């Protein structure tokens, strides 16, 4: 088929383009800006547009399908031309469903932990040689792409609650119609779209009520808001609550404990990851995977990219990079690292750069989220505020919002980098959290500060 992707440079969109080309489809695309790694990957596959920008002449009757990314607006000239020609137009979640409607569909939804839980299921299926397709929101170790579409009988999908496209305002997860659904938790996010907390919760309620009889839902019982929401739904699905996987710490290592009391080593840590692991195990059980096989397979799981990613460790010092940006994610990540390193100094550094996190009406949700850290650092760019057309936020307002005794605020990336390079990391853990890039600071230079021996750092 001849498939054109409008806004091909997006994280999922460029991976979808690569997957379609790998299947043998004729793939073309367009975007007004494409950054690495998407740019390099599309170029290597011969899919990078010759010119940046939109051009209605790219859209011809020879195109079989148009896939529209979220970045494209309603007045996009290529979209308008496709509509004029009455071509089939899909958002990417609509297209993924069309390709998977005859498969067993597993969807992982929720405000946090989606990528990790999806990655856990994928890791176990791969370890056991089970054929499956997938769509996941991060590049995972051992996987060339974030999307796979084939004739496999199963698909594992990370189900985002954000809108599907400019002409398809439903949350993405509404298109997948799962037979097996995980909801990890709910916490208000995307306030540029869901202006009120109730609006956000309503999306999950609609999802639950849309499920058909015979489908199954697994939800985290420890999330009070989610538990209350479940009680208010009229879903036909079978509902099952879960908490965290039973575990034990020995010699500063984390083990899962199976029903026979046997210990299984883990590379991951943190209460939130044990919750994700339990959800993944329950879904794999539905696929006929025994607890023993699941725990043996998950022992080698080291996490998704930038999800508590260990960048460097030496002696009692460590440097972690994490994707956390929403309040619940920050709170869970800082708590997990403090629990693993109870005697080290913990420096927690957070970048705020999403619309929600930089909104003054939302900031108070970050109160005490970094409390377990000995020192808290918050970085945000005044330029980002301008680009998002948000009012200025002063450093003093940040201090009040975060409520941490020892907090430093940076609005200049160079100043932040200089400060981090000046620190003595002896017996110290540095945790950097962001869904962005900290203003482009050189993380490798900071990582190099951990190459000294503990005696050198003393």
C-alpha cells in the first residue's frame, strides 16, 4: 500500500513509518520540523522528507491511506487536500486498531507507569519466545523500534489518554478496544486539554464503560481516586484489583517471592515498580504464562529507557536519569531511590517543561514530592514559558510550591550544568528527572564526575 504520514517526525509516528516500510509498504511523510533521533532514523531508512514543511502536492489519488499525527493542525494543507480527495484518514491509534482488531489486545493505561508495565509484558513475551506486536512510548533495550505490526496473534499497547489528532479529539486509548486492560493509577495531567480534574477522570470512566462483556480490567487498588472511579462505573468487564508484588530485600538486593516462597532476583527497584510488575504478571497469567516462568523471565528486566536508568555508579555513589515529570511520578521515583540508598546524600534534580507542570494553577501539586531528598533542584526555562504562552513564574513561587527545606531554582541551563559539575559526589546519589533534555546540558560531563574513585571525591 501507499501510505502517507502527516507529521512523520513524532516519536510514535516515525516508528510507525519505519514499521510500515519494514512490512514492504510505500511510505512517504511530511513535517515542519524533525529532530534526532527521528531525523537520523528516517534518513537511514530513506524516509526523511526532501524538504521540511507542508505541501498539498504530496497528496495524490495514488495514496491509499493517510495517517495524521497530533502535531498537524486542522488547517494543514496536506490534510485539507486528503479530505478533498476523500482519502481514508486515520489517527495513528485508529490505524493501529484497524491492524489489530483480530488480535488479542492488551492495553496499559494510567497516569504513570504505562511504559514500564508495557515493557515488562513485552520482555516476558520475548523471553518466552511468544510472537506479538506492540506499541510502546519509549525506545526499549533490545528493540529496534517502538512499533511492530505483523500477523502475530497478540498486541501489547501503551494506551495514552491524550487526544488522537486535530480531527479526532478522543483519547488514544478509546480506539484500542482491549480485551485485557491495566489501569495503573489516575492523577490529573494534560490540563491544556482537560481543564478540570473531573474532565480528566471522565476519560477513564468512558473507557471502562466502553468495554465489552468478557474483557478484563486490572487496576491498582492503592490508588484511592482510581478505586473510587472503578466503583462508579457500569462496565461489563470483569474487574480485578492488584497491589504490589510480594518482595524481600536481602544484602541491599530486591527479590520477588513466589507462592512457594522461592526468591527471584530483580534488577529494578521501588514500590511503584513492584506494582507495575504485579499488573504485568496478572496479564501474562491470562496469556497462559505461569508465575514461575514470569518471575524467571522478569529477573533480567532492567527497565525502559530513562526510567530509573543507571547512568553511572562507583563505590557508594550513583547517577540516575528518570522520565518523571508529573507529581505522582516524581514522588514515587524520589521515594524509590531514597529507599534503595538510605545512607547516601540524595540530590534530586527536576526539570519542569510540560504545559501542566509550568501552569501556576497546577504547581501546588508538587508540594513535598521531593521531600525525601537531602537537596532539591528545580530547573525551568523562561523561554519555554513564553513558547507555551504561559505567564512568568518567579523562583520564589517555585520555592513556595515545592515546600522543600533545601531547594535551589535554576532558569539558565548553563548555570545548572556548572552547579552540577561543581558538586562532590562522594557517597552521593544524583537523580535527574525530566521528560525533556534539561535545556541541552551535557549529561556525559556530569556522568564523568562519577568516574573518580571514592577517595578522590572525599
